[in-house]
């Protein structure tokens, strides 16, 4: 029982570094790391070899897509897979292009992490709970990726060499044992590589939003502690000495720095989130369409059902953490009101009033000012997907 408890909490890594930094360093397994563009070409050969392999496999699926334009069912099958592969490619290259800026943001989160570890038991306990949630998110993502990989491969495993994992056309025959075996191994590796990349990159993005929400929560506690140990003077001037001024000004400056940091992180992740929502809406719509054609074929229903579940999950995770950031950001105005402001000098009260007014406007992660990351957006994505599915079904019928 103690082993299970330690495995869940994993206390050995919590105090050392923020969990997103531990995950971010894993991007090296994909050939993505700080200053990678400045390294020698020979050192980057493995990364470009994987990208070439990825593009060649992508080309075989596009080739098959071009031959089934007249069959709406097979066309939808290819488009589902193609959308997922293109999304993975876009997210990988987003990390490649912005790796230095992303690394600076992760280092800033590490600085915040080390700062709040020294602030007291409440802060450590709150960080520990957030750490556990982020680990559970990653474990759930791995479980879903394993389920999806199994559903994609199981049909090919029991087809006696008649069905490929992914629909594709190759410049050689796949009817022979050698040809089918080579294709099966290549496609299995592609599936594992794609899902590993997607889980790692998506978890880093979700954990970045999770850390934003946590930092707003920590800021709220900082404001709540202002003047906590001070008493209202029976007579004489209110408290405005150097120590309390430093506490107030430090909290206000920290709030402004946090808003600036979150704005920077939001701009960095806007292309990633936009690609995710567009592709997820397309995947949800097409998988629902394919499920309609797969009646009577349980293997295909399981395959597309798992794929649809993955699309739902990705959109929900982004919406969930985006909504949490918005809610946490407005909590600072409540903290400035609930702190012991009555004992403060008039100048400090005025400073807190400006912070209260600013924090009443929630920090919203709005993607290119088109849509915010909220539960309402999640419902809207599902509604639009269903509308497109209904339109396609009506056109077919």
C-alpha cells in the first residue's frame, strides 16, 4: 500500500523542480531541445530521419486518399487519420520554432516554484496537490493513447495479412508476407511515435495552463496575507511603515509580472490551440460519420469510437485548464477585499484598490480573439461538429 501511495505522489521529484520542466526535458527524445538549430547537422540527423520517415508515411496515405475520392466512406477514413497526423506535425514544428521561448517560460515557472516553496506550509500543500493533478493528467493521457493504439492495431493483427493498420498505398505489393510485414512494422512505429509525441506535447501545454492557474491561486493567497498579523490602532496613524509597504508593493508588482508572463505564454500557445481545435472538430465530425458507415462491423466501430474519444479528450483538457485560469484570475479581487486592508494607511488602500479594479477583469485565454478556452467553447465545438456531421449525412442521403 505504501508503494502505491509513493508511486502516485512521487515525492522524490516534487521538491526539486516543477513537473512541467521534467516533461519539457523529455522533448529531447523527439530531437527538440534548446539551441537545437545551432547544432551540427550530423547531430540532428536522427531528427530529420524521423521527419522524413513521417512525411513518407504521410505521402502513402495521401496517395490512397487520391484513389478513393469517389467513395465517401473510405475518403472519410483517410481524412480522419490525415487530420491527426497533420496536427502532430504542426505541433512538433511549433515546438521546434519556439523552443527557446518555451524554455524561458519553463525556467520562469521553475523560479516561481522555488520561490513559493519557501513561503510556508499552505503554499507547499497547494503545490503538491496541483503536482498530483498534473501527474494524473499525464497518466490518463498515456492510458488513452495506449487504448487508441490498441484499437488501431488490433484489426490488422487479426486480419491474416489482409488489412493494414492505416489505409495507404505503397510502391510495392503488400500482399506478400515480407511486404505486409514491413508495412505493418512501419505503420506500428508511426502510430507509437505519433501518440508519444502528441501525449508529451499536449501534456506540456496543459501543464503550462495548470501552472498559470496555480500561480494566480498563489497570488491570491499573497494578497490575503497582507496585514494578517496587524491590529487596528485604537488611536494614532494607521499602519504604513516600511515592512507593510514592501509587502503590499511586492504583491502588486508580482501580480503585474504574472499578467505579463501569462500574456506571453498565451501568445506562444495560440497557434497550437488553434490547430488543435480545428483538427479536433474535423476529427469528431468525420469519426461520427465513419461510425454511421461502420454499422455491423464492431472492429471499425471500436476503432473510430476510440479515435473520437481522443478528440473529445484533447478539446476538453484545453478547455478545462483554460477555464480554471479564468476563474483563478478573478479570485485576486476577492483576496484584496478580504485581506486586512482596514488597518492600512490610505495610500496603501488606494494602491490595493487599483489592483482590485484590474483583477475584476478575468484573464481569458482567447485564441486570436476568436474564442476563449472555457466550457462554453467546448460545448460549442461539439455543437459545430454535430452540425457538420448532420449536413454531411443529409447530403449523402
